[in-house]
C-alpha cells in the first residue's frame, strides 16, 4: 500500500465520490474524496476523456450537478464520442470553450496587450457565470493544459490554476482534470497542485493505470490493467494476495481412488497448491479431474480454466474415462472456462478467478495448464501473475491444481520446464516407462508440505472405467530414467 494517512480517533471519515468505474473505485479504496482536485495524466488515446464521461454520468445517476468544461473538442463531438461507447451524457452540463469555426477566418490583432491578457478575462467570466448558475458538485476539465496558454508565464499559470481549483472546490465541486504533458509543456506544476494523480499508459497495446498520489487516503499501489470498449473503460485492479484471507481448516480432500490416497497420505489439503508434472498425454489433466469429481460428490463447486483444450474436448475426454463432467456442469458443481490466447490480460483473468471464488463459491480450481497460461496471457512476467493467483487461492482455502508439462518423455527427470516448482505445496509426477518393449505409466509423489507421503511409485492406467493404480513398483530400479530394470528373481 502507498499514500497511507493515519486518521486519529474522533476525526470524521472523508466523504467518498464514486468515479463511476468499479475497478478504479477499488484502487482508490472507495473513490475520490469530496471537494478535492485530481489530475488525469496520459498520452493521446489513453482514455482520459472516457474516464471523465464515467465520472460525470455517475454524478447524474446520483442526482448531482455535473459540469464538463471543454477547451478542445466541441460539445457535439464529445456527445457523439460518448454515445459510441454506449455512454449517455444526458443531464451533463457543458461549458464549451473550444475554438469556434470562424476563429481562423477572423484576423485578431493585439497591438498593445498579449493574447493571454486579452482572452483570459472573458474566459474567466464564462467559467464564473457557469459555476454560479449550475453550482456543480462534479467538474471535469479537458484539458487544463489549454489554460497554460492564457497565462503570460509559468508563475502566473500556477497561481491562476491553484486559484481556479480552490474556487471550484469552495463552491462544492469535486474536480477531475486532464493534462497533456510534453517536453515543451511539462505538467509538474499541476502534479504539485493536485490532491491526487492518476497515470494512464499504453505500451505495446497493453493499457495500465497507476495512482501515484492520493492525499488523505490509502490506495492500491502498482500497475493495474484496463481496457476500452463498448461500455467505456473497465479497470482490473491487480491481485494482492495479502489483502485476501478466509478462515478454513486444512481438511484432506480425497481423490476417490484408494491407491492414490495412500500415496498422498489421505489426499490433498485445502488451501494448498498441487503441481501435477509429466510429459504430453500422460494423464495430468485427467488426474486433476478426479479431485473435481470428488468435490462435486461432496456438494462443492469447482472451476477449470482451460488454456489448451476447448470445453467440448475436455467433456469428451472425461466421458471416455468415466468422469461425469456434463452432469457436474448441469448440477452447477463444475464450470469450465476456455481461455483463448491473448484474449485476457493477467489482471483481467485474476478478476474472473476472484468472482468465481468469492461469488461462485469455488473450492477447487484447476489451471490447465501452466505452459498454456504463460502462452495465453498478455502482459509482462506472466509467472509473477500466476504466483499471485496461486497465493490468493491458497489464502482463500481453495485447492489449486496445476498440470504442468515437461518436454522429455523419458531420460532426465524434471518437474517443470517453467521453473514454477517453488509455487507448489505438493508435487505429483507422472512418468512413461518402457518395460518389456511396452510403454506404460507410473505415478509418484515428490513433495507434500503438510504431511508425510508414500515414497514408492505405482503403475498408473487410464481405462474406460476410470483411473486404475497398481501396487508399489518395488521390484524395479532406475524408474525415473524412464527405462527401469527389474531386480532380484524377476529380472
């Protein structure tokens, strides 16, 4: 957390003003503080004006007077742009200070006074008249940079900007204003004058928002993702696991297969992350699905986030091994979400998980698979995002299952090609074995954080009746190499 201000006992809590964007209100711990001024910074197309649309229309919904002061685009153009996003500016008051069409047709000559001295007075009068007549509770100014050209120098601009902001606040307004910072016209002075700073950035088609200043309140620091589309701006606050906890006990969740439960010393604990490692086709996803099947039998909800297979393929595969996935979906106990590559941002995906857990009551989550996740997620450092998701789910008492693929079918033993084994509280591995010229499978446990586990390997079969697990393979050695050798009399 950043920007924390201690509130003494007896102090009144500040009144919050919703921005009209749920995600931004969450970042600001409830919204903007009433009768203060906030700076929106960002390049062209970042969405500054769109945030202003949300801010003003939210005021209209609450019966508040909302004023849009525009110095660039005309009122009619702004209304059309908002309508393209599905936002209705009906009820929003406008003060249009943009240049008129005949501005360039007329020759303005200033022989004695500078243009700033001549134009500042009528602009000031128009603003005062609008504020006095409308008495707005919300004011959006797009953009404050244009006022810079009405001041003869930087000192006068800072003085006038501060006076203007104080005037609006004293008349009951909460102010949101934009700036168009550049090397020629930096906005450092506006940053000092504002009570809060919201930065919008666009890099390689990925949009991020960050609050770097927020007087009088704490806020959720760091970069958060957002998108712009029909309906306006949607902001996805980054997932901070430490802020989410739930009371739960580390109950054992059975696999429903006695031999696997023996390997795991009874099953897997709630609130843990289990890595199921193995090469392609060995049965990692099927192994994970048996825990979801048992969860449904206990009346608990589960979710599969599929990054490599469609929902229909998963359902067909489950049917072929006697896992009633369709019936689980129909009963509301299972949800399968297929995620298209680059269709979601990491923060957006994390927000979906939050809803499935906190609103949908999911108790078991399978992310299938970790390699698919890294390939499908946009943004930087997907491994860090996966870490945050896993820690959040564990804090909420959810059993997390992560199938992860290794390239080698046999030979060198590896847990993961993605360096994520540190995430796991439990590690289950599946291996191919070549025995007598036949390809077979084995299952073993490498790590179990909260209990002991069986140290042997067992043969693992996937049949049309389900998963079958044999007795410990105690008469083989060099099993992890993939080409075991019989020992003793059975060699």
